[in-house]
C-alpha cells in the first residue's frame, strides 16, 4: 500500500490509496495528464448571507452564480452537494460561516484554492449584493464586487448574477442585445409600457435596448383592455410592437318612458336592457314609440364608468294632428302614424289637385276663344257666315260649360277629401286629449 498526493498549478488533488497492480497504474497514467495540464483554479462558493430575502431565494441565487462561473470557464467550481457532504463529515454547516477565517478553514477542508463568499440584501425594491474571492492559502481577499440593483428578484437572478460572475472572473460580460420599438395605434395615444421590470409611463412611442431573450410585456392605457404578450429579442435586431389595445365596453343603463320605446344606436336596433358601447366612441341614439314624439341623442364615451341616460318621450298632440290635416290631407294621419290613411288621403288630394289645375288651365284657354267666336258671329253678313259662326260659337260655349262642370266636380271632390281628412284626424287619431 502507498499514498500519492499531487498539487499542480493550484489544483489540490485528494489523497489516493492504491496498489501497484497493472489496473491501478493504467488509471494513474490516464489521470496524470489531466493534473498536469489543468490551468483553472478550483473554488467553492459558500451560500450568501441573506437579509430580507428567504433562505430558499438566496440558495437559488448562489447556485446561479456557480452556474455563471462555470459558463465563463475561469474556475473549476465544487458542486454544492459535494461541499455539503464534506462539511457534514466534519460536523460543519454553511450557515453561520460569515468570516474570512471561516471561509479559509472550509476551503482547506475542501482542498480548493479559493473561496467565494458574499451577501444579498433587499431594501424595498433595491437589492444590494456583495461578493469576494478569498485565497485559501493566504487568507487574502483577492477581489471584491458590490452591486446595487433596482427591480425584482427575478431580474437579480437572470441578469445580476451573471454580472457578478463576470466581475469576479475578470472577464468582460458580452451581452447580446436587441431593440424593442413600441408605437401608438391611435392619434394622440398615451400608454404605459411594463417590461423587464421597468415601467415607462405616458408615452406615445418608445424604442429601447434590451438583452437578448424572451420577455413578457404589458401595455396599459386608460379606457382600454391591457395588452399582454411575449416577445423574443434577438441580437442586433429590432422588434416592433403596436399599442393596439382594444377599447373597454362601457355599459349603458336607461330610464325610458314609455318602456315600450324602440332604440336605434348608430342605425342598429338595440336592447335597452343589455347595451354596451366601446370607450372613446361617438354615438347617435334614436328613441321612438307609437303615439309619441321621437327623440335623438348624441353622446361620447370618455369614461369607463357606466352611463345612465334618462329619456322621456312626449305624447303627440291631438290638436297638432288636426292642424296638420288642415294644412294638407294625409299630413295629420302621417303625424299620428296611420300610414295607410295618410297615403290614401295624400294621393287622392294630390291627384284631384293635379286634375283641377290641368282642367282650369284648359278652361282659361278655351274660354278666351268664346269671346272671339262671339265677335266673329256678330260681324258676319252673309247668311252662310252667320250660320257658320253661330255654330262655332255654340260649340265653344258648350265645351267651356263642360270644363266648368269638371272644375266643380274636381273642386268639390278635393274639398270633400280635405273635410273628411280633417274629420278623421279629429275623431280617429287614437291620441289622448291635450
């Protein structure tokens, strides 16, 4: 039996016990190049001290630091499970080991070159981080990092721990970065953008640089539903978003008389018991009911609170129905919404008026000829001329008499239509007394 201890370039190798058989020698020959050419310092990370954050959270953050150091490739990092196993064998725990002396003692037990210790605390939304590298052999603090971060613990996990690892390693952290551009959808639109733990308020457009990765964003705008989605930011590329939040639907309640009223909103028939209109909209409301005067209302929705509209229709006037009928047949019936009678009276009156006008025009033309024919008869000398002019005069006079009769008939019919129309409006309008 023999013992072999090897230390190369700061890499401590545990003690091996072996026999000098062929198998053991072949294993040793295989391992030796790894020791000889290793260039990394091996380190162990003690769980950071926590202030105003949970032990579970600080444990996750410490593990993330270990992961980021491994990714950078500057250290060989002892796994937490291996470290805890060694400490357990010695009856020690990570918690309570806060001094450099304790870190050095633990590092010696683990056989590492360097130890990393630190602390993470939170005051409100501000996180303060402190980390240092301690040389196990000399106890010297080789490097110390302090950072203050405003935001969430998620941001500390995904971004800040990588920065801590970069500064401890002495490597410049190269972060892939792209751009996010958010534009307004409507004229004079102002909205709030929530992304990457930052809030940008009352903006109409925004362009910002963001580390490459996946993000969840929310666009908030008064009177509009929140717009939430995910995006992927790629290196040196721009993602453009449009703040096209959908307007909230604002309920409208009605106090309407009579309750049987018919509502038309923007030309569409609507239900008074279940009506919503989009925020920011301009609307035209028409309200009608049989035997009542209609009402038209215009309103804009500039608030998210429910709109209460009170509309009382005025009953139609019986006297006005009569007055309208006096003005023209059918007009009163149209007023009190008897469309069939209104059409009948108006067509009859219009037809009789047209006939009366046409007949009267013809009568005037023909009557002017009567005087001329009478004068021709009076000036005739010969018996033949007297006979001829007399016959012409008589025929023209008879024609004019016929036209007079037609005028009387048409005028009487028009007058009767007018009277019947007024009587109908008086007695059969269906309206209440004024």
